[in-house]
C-alpha cells in the first residue's frame, strides 16, 4: 500500500472534542471519522487492525470448540418479549416498526437469537455441550457516547453463548473461556488487564467477570487488593467495615442544630469525624415512587447497584421528599415513619454513641446505639468499598480504588433465557431438561481503542506487532530521485515476497512531515531510504517505540527487519 493513494489525512492537532488520548490519536492519524454521535466510519488502517483483532479472537474461540455463526442485526420484538427484555430494557434498546407495522428491535446483544437458533436444533442430550459465537455489528442507544471508540452506539462485538447440561460443565467451560480471554488480550499486546468480579446487570446470572484495562480514563471503578488476588468492580465489591474506635456509651440525647443539615456541618458542630455519624440517604422506588431510607456510616457512600439487587426493584435518588413522612436534613432511625422502607447498612453494626437525625426540624441525637434504641434492626451490605478498606479475601486493610475500561465480560447465565424461551432437550432417560447457559463478550472496536490508549507516546500510537495495520513502513525521502525510488521499491518488493505487510511512503514531502505521519501510523518497524543513506550504502532501520535506530548495509536490511519482527 502506498501512502500517496491511501485515503485519509493526518493532522497536527485533534479537534477540541477529543477528550481521551486514543480518540485524539485515532482522529489525527486518519483511523476513524465520526458520522454521528457514537457512530464512526473506519479508514483502512483501523479496519486492518480490527481484522487482526478479530482473527486472534476467532483462533482462540475455535481453540475452545467454538462454532462461528451469524445472527441477524434486526429481530422481531416477539423474540425479546419471550425473554421479557423487550419491556424491561430501557431506551438503550432501539425499537421500531417495519412496513407491516410489526414491532422490531435492533440487536444490542443476542441471547434471544442464540436460544432461538438452538431451540429446534439441539433437542437431544447428544448435542450438548456446545458453544456458538459471532462477530457482528450491534447498536446500543448509549446516552453518553464519548472517547471515540471507547464508548459508542454502533459497535462490533464478539459474543458467544455456551449450552450445558450441568452446572459443573458450565463452570468447567467458563474457566476455559476465562483463560482464552487472557490469551486474547495478551496476544493483542495489552499489559495492564485484570479480571474483576462484576454485577450481572441486565444480562442476568449469578457469576460474572469483567476484563478491565487499568487506565485513568476509565469510567468503571475497580476495587483491587495488591496483597492477594481479590479483584472486583465497585458495583459488586464487598464492603467490610470495622468499628474499632468508639466513643463511650451514652444515653440518647437530643441536641439543637438549627440550619445544619449536612454531615460536614455536623462534624464542625459536635466535634466528631464523619465515621461517628448515622447518615440517612433517601431513594424512591421507580414503580410506585415510595420512599427508601438507607442508614449508613457517615463516611461511606451507598452502592446503588447493591441496593437495587437487595430490594429487587429499580430505584433513583429522591429529588423531593414527602415532608409528611420525613424531615429533610434531620432524618434518623429513632421514631422514623412506619410507612417508609428502611435499610440499615452493615457499617453501623457494633457502633454506638452515634450522631443521627431526630426526625424533627433543627434537632439531632447523640448517643445512638441501634441495637438498644431501635427494634428489629437487620443489617445488609449496601456500602461502597473504600481505599484502605478490609479485603474480603486476605483480611488486610489493603484495598485500592482504581479506574478501568471494560474490554470483555463473561457470565454464567444459568437458565435465565433457556427456561422462559422454552429451550428443552431430551436426556438419556427420555426426560425433558432445560440447558444451562453461559455468555461471553468482547467489544472489538473498544479493544482497538484501548490498545491505542495503552501503547502510545506523545507522537502517536505504538501498535503491537500482532495487530499493527502494517508490519513495516518504508519511507522514501526524495522518492523523485531515481536511485532512491529504485532502492525503496526493491525493498518493498523483497519484503512483500516474504509475506511482510508493507506501507510504502512514496510522497514528495519533507522528512519532518513524513516522519510525523509515520509516528501516527504507529507501525512497528521503519526503513528509511534517502540519498544520504544510499551514498553510504546503508538503510536506516528504526522501531516505532524508539528503542532501535541503526544503519545497516543494504544487503543486510531484510535480515535486520526480520530480526526485529521475529
């Protein structure tokens, strides 16, 4: 491929709306072009990278007995009504009607299609276990598209679905897929990837893991213990608190606190740290707008995913509060209305002499002891984990909070979809059984962007050899001179004859301009042919990561390039 005919331009500066480094470099380097919010066209370099990522994924999926299939992008709503997700998923699922006035959906995931494919073809135990996978375009009407290919609306994804007769068989295959994912990300050149325990969300199931690239640009918050192997998404992280510092036991006493409604104000008023307060956080249930009050230690925050899972209902923070039930700013557990659902976080267990609201304006209590002052207290864990918190595995105060971008996920779905959609098979005894499912996804475009995000410098991407758009770039400085052109084209021809993928920059541009573009292409090895080098009988060979820059005799150039690529 010649740069002179390659579609796409490279730019010195990125548009102001490029908020992460990978987005800026992929726009500047002529990899992507925005079509709409979260929707991109790919130029040739990006498409070549995506193809290589997909090939790595295919090889690893085939190695664990995957069967590649292809599901439709558009599906009838009736299929999603069978699973219940047509109504349970919000506006991120794109719904529309066809010309026959039939309800249709644009696929954002394909559990329903996978079950429908297996339903009439895997009716006997002899077909199990099996895994089917696809690499397919999907659409999710993402409300917060950002960061180029990091968070998009239209995307390419590998999704796989396995079907099993027993939970033990699912767990065994789940481990195989877990290890295959580790190989995929390693082969793509990523270094800072961790697998974390996660919440299953709309996918369902009880066991799930997310594979995260550790990066400061990540929107996901991770809880990690460096002293052991504990890894979790914040949504699923265990929160263990120890109330080992306590004030002396005192009676419940009312104090006058006019115009003081926040923990910070109270800390100054009573001279205590936030950890000695019983804080009230108010939510409303979506379906009936009823109140839920969470009482939690004053220095902690509510993990809303845990709270939703505990309640089994969708909730949202209360913007307004029914003053007939609750006194905003002064809510406490003693004397709270019986018409309010109350949740006590485990961070309050064993604590005493706490400060809390008195359920009347301008008053708080000191000396609160929940076990003594409130009947029937039951504790549940709905707090977010914190840096320096107790690790649930090793027991040390070693938790750290880090940021990450999700690049893959795996779920043990169980029978969530197969049961409701009527997928059955006949076992050895002639009995009807429901298969157990697993689900395994990787976002190909996001993976491409994350490779760029991790492997780069101030000048451009540094693509790993396994996914680079080309393996070698031949730069011909003064290609208008016959000797330079002849030498460069011979080098290109010899490399391509050996199966090396070459990008040939044959443009009549300055060295600075050419090298700036070369940095944005990010190709692992660069060979520079120039009048000066020809006069010296050498070709300059350099690597994109700047670790190698040598002049080698012309007749040794091919061998040196092979060495660097090996």
